[in-house]
């Protein structure tokens, strides 16, 4: 488990993660995980060389200095932008000539207005309009699905699934002055800049900023949030599936540049041409391997759950799994090709949820007390089975105390076994345990209020 701290620059520092000690990459073994990521708070921008400064945050922002003005690459969340701008103004007060967005997620575009000046040109890949249209269509879903993982950052600390969610207004969209399809080149203060589309990144409008004279690539979150870890081909907070073949092709585009340094959306940098190439090739080959193994399993007649359990990376291609996971990506690849109907249950073809028929099953088992008691026994040896039993009991009676308590303790057991190895799974397990505890507290409060009212009654 990582010991997470931030040094005086605001960059995350940590001890190595035990889970990743077997990963071939020294870089991965010695980098922080996603728990080390937080809102921009650095007292100053970090000089990464070649006239480039980094202001870390929910996603790192970069300043590229030229003799004719500034280029800002990504602007952070709206509430981080003032910190980024203060840090960059301490480096240079020259005009901001260009803003470049490596993708359209809110942790990249939120501070555009803070940096935009008269004459500033905003550049993005042409698919930014499609991505922002998605953001607008499912805004409420995105907020509700993000809260279990980012409630503190989103201003609703203590939120648990099932709570009422405060839905903030939709963030102001970023309207680009210049968009391009595949490549776009420009020059600022004698520095040539090339922008290269990499639609296999986190969004289909992802791009890489390439500084050919310095052989430096600013890749944002093209490799997902943690470089050297398996990419998130599906995100737990809700988004479109990400294409594994497109990801592989996008990584190859970076390899073909032959960079000597990668500047990332989180942590880093990755320094040295040989290291950059070897890390990128391992990531490329690992995702290609999982894609092909999944397709082979589909064609061989395996079901998706068997494939999720059996497909593993060979040791030479092992990546960290602190953000994305191989088993989740197997399912994402499968459902990208074949859709959500796995031909396992007729109920999937009807408008019924996973709790359909639970009341009958629970009654057959002797009632909710008996089901909760069995779940309690299983927690120590098979916590997942305990969770399933509790889900059935709670589908039949959402206020059943023993089932809520067993559900809480089963998730605590899973969390203890997991040990914060993966950000998304850790946040989910902790949130479900906290949610069950909160529901029990509310039941107690409701009963106490009812008792007090009864005592006051004439």
C-alpha cells in the first residue's frame, strides 16, 4: 500500500506499491498511484526543462515558454485554474498566445476562460464537439456516477450511493478557434509545435503535443491516468467504451516520434529515449495481447466471465493495474464487439433488475434472517458470496438490519483483502461499506424519532 505525501513542489511522492513489485518496469514500481492525485496546490510551477513548466493538479497543466509568448497545455478544473495561472505568471507574464487541449475532460478544459486573453487561440482536435455533446447529454448521469469516487473533490463529502445528489450546472463548453483532424503544425516564438490526433486515448479528441526540436511529447492522459498501468478501456464512472485497437495504434504513433521525454497528465515525467520506447512498447503489446486473447476466447465459445477470470498478461508484458484492470478490459473489449446480451439469462431481455425474484428466493431460503446469517458465516471465506446473499435479502427488504450489517462487513473484508491496489475498486468497496453503515444509522435515528414521538403522545 502506498504511503502518499506531497513535497514542497506539490508533486506526489510515495513509497513503491507492493502490488507492483513484480512488474518489469522500474518506472511503474517507483511511481505514486492515483490516490496521490489531488487538486492543484503547488506553491510554484516545476521546471521540467526545455522551457517547459508543470503545475500539477487533477490533471497536470503545462506552460511552454517562447520568445513570442506562452503556450498553455491543459488548464485544469475551473477551481484549479487560478493556481495554475499564478504559478505560470511567476515564470512569465508574456501574453498567452495559444491554449492546447489534449482532450475535452473537465480537468483539462475547466480553466480555459481564466487563461484566455484577447488574441489567444484555443486549439483542439475536431472531435471535441462530439465529446462535449456527450457531456451535455448525460450530465446528470456523469455527476451521479462520479460521486461515489470523487465526492470530496466534487464538494459533496460523505456522499454514498442512494443519497440525493446535488447536480451542478453543466460546465461551460470550450469553443476552439482552431480544430484539426489528424495533424496540425504551428510556430510560436521560433518553436515549432506539432499536434497529433490519438483517438485511442481517454477520448476520441485526444491529441499529443510534439516539440520536435526537443523531442518532447506532452501526452496528457492518452495512456490513461497512470502511465505504465493497464489503460481504463471502460470507466466505472460512466463513459463510452474505449477501443483497444485504436489505443494500440495511438501508442504506436507516439513510439514513431522517438521522443526522449514524455510529459504526462499525472506524475512523471518519463525520461530517456530508450526508457520511453521500452515502456511504450510494453504497454502497446500488453493491450494488443489482451485484445487478441479476448477475441480468441469469444470465438472459442468461452463466456465473458470465464474469459475475465482466465486471461492474464504474460510476465514480460505485465503492467500495473492500479487504475485500469485486465479483467475489466476483457469485458469492455467483449461488449464493444458483441454488446451487452451474453445469452446467459432470459431476464436480460426484459425490463427487470438484478433483484427480480429475490423475495421468492429469500422466502425459500427461510427468510431474510436466515440469508443474513449464512452471509455472516461466509464473510471470512467467500466475501463475494456473502455480498450476493445480502443483495438478495436487501432486494426483498431494504431495511433488514442484519443484511445491511453483513453487507457492510463483507465489503470491509473485500477492502482489506484488496489493500488499495486499484483506485476504482477501493473507492467502490469503501463507499458501499460506508453506505450500509449510513443506512443503519438512519434506521436507528428514525426509530429513535418514532420512539420519542410515541413517548410525547398524550
